[in-house]
């Protein structure tokens, strides 16, 4: 199940059929961060419907601090592994703000999806 508080928010509309696994490293995953990830990355499901006819797509998201001793600069990272039948796509980003890093991962992952679609259309 993707949405945190079903009773308050209702069913998740962002993640249709795709499994979404969110984990953290060296950072507390607050409900607001989880909801932000669900909204930003859960929407990727509509771009991979063509590949995910059986609901086998899985998106694993890892966010955290790149180092424990740095306090300035690009200290937060976000990475996403999208497993679709026959292919795994990966995106990473670093930033001073965890939400900006998540946005960067979304942009890079969408670019990877478009590149993969382009390769499939050649054949």
C-alpha cells in the first residue's frame, strides 16, 4: 500500500499498480517526506503502463544523508531503482534539500524511461 494515512487522504491516486518501496539511510522518514515521494515518484506509473501490464513494476527509493559529518552543501541524496519486466532503470541526485534531490531523481528517471522507449521503438 502506498499512501500513509488512508483514512485521512483516501486511496492513493499516484501509484496505480506499481509497487513503491521507500527507505532511508541516516535520515528520519517523516510522513510528509513519504507523501512527497509518493506524489512525485508514484506518478511515474502512468509512464510505464505499456511495460507494466501485469503489475510487476517495482520502484525502490532510497533517501538519506551522504555523510554524517558534513552540514553544508549537497548532503542529501536520493536514488531510485525502477524494475520493469526485462529492464532496470536507475537515477540518483544530490542536493542540499532532500525534496530537490527527489525532484532531480524524478527528472532523471523520466529521462531514462524516454530513452528506453526510444530504444524499443527502433526495433
